[in-house]
């Protein structure tokens, strides 16, 4: 299992949204130039789009995705502090707060893979405290995923990925309060909006599982992709 770092970013208030996208790419290039980047297999920026879908938030600016090559590579990446000061300083020019305050580490499960499209809905799900993390993961991977994949708009869903949170690396826990991050790809805004309505109709299943969630609409840009040798 290769850990995947996910963060949900708000821009530095001094930046416009367009200015943030350019600044974020600059920040990403800096990270990729560091020696410890050898531990990273894949890296993507998901730029938030303003698609005017009811229930989809436009309060955020981007979702970052970083796939490590292995658990051991993640440990090596964290242990290499040679660029930490430079990266933290650059974060301050890019984001509203440090990345650790809005990130988590997860295990990725690909449940459908029929290609990708220009519209990607991402859902950050926080479970109900009435159930355990283990019970939530079982239900989300099982009954909930099955209902979505068999739903009326499932054919429009090109790709579906669940990312279940891993234990925090520091005692204070992850800054991003989610138990699972779901990713859905579509070929158009209209198909994403239709599927969003169907997904929301699963309240009879998710009512006991979810305390709250955040949806964002994005366009995924792959910045680095080097498969395992």
C-alpha cells in the first residue's frame, strides 16, 4: 500500500484565484526540485472550478494529491529535513496556512476505472461519531459504493476512487478532518451535476454514517507521473 497525501487548500488572501493557480504551480515545481522528491511516484493539482452546482462549495481553491512510492518512501520523505525550511517559507506565500493544517494521509482504493474527464468532483467525508472508523470504512467500501456503482447515472461516472484515512503521524492528528476522500471523474459539467444529485439521494444509506461533508468541483492537472520501475 502506497500512502497518498491529500490536502484541501485555501489560497493566501493576497492572491486572486488566478494568481493562486500560478503560485501553486510554482510551489509544486519547487517541491519537485528537491532531492527527497525521489520518494514520490505521482503528483497532481486539482484546480477548483466554479461550476455553479448546488451543494458544491466554491470556498476552496485547490486539492493537492501526492502519491508516495511506498510506506518506506513516505518515512524517508519525512525524515529528509534538508528542504523543510524552504518549503514551509514558500507555503506561507501560497496558502492561507501551513499544509499540515489541512492535509491527511490515506490509502487509495480504485473502484471504477473507465478513463478520466475534465470534471472531477471530490468529496471530503467526516463520519458520524456514533460509529467506529472500522465500521464506517466497511460500510463505505461496501453498501455505499455498491449503491453508487449500480445507480442510474453510474455509466456517466468514468472513474471512482475512495481514499480512507490512515493513522496520523503526529499526536495532534491530521489537520484535515475527514475519514474518507471520494473522487469522481466525468466528461462534462452536466453529467457531474446529474450524478451529484443521484449521489445526494443516497441519504437513506449515508444518514447513519456521515456527520458532514465538503464537495468541490475540480479539473485535475498531473504534474509528475513516474510509475514504479
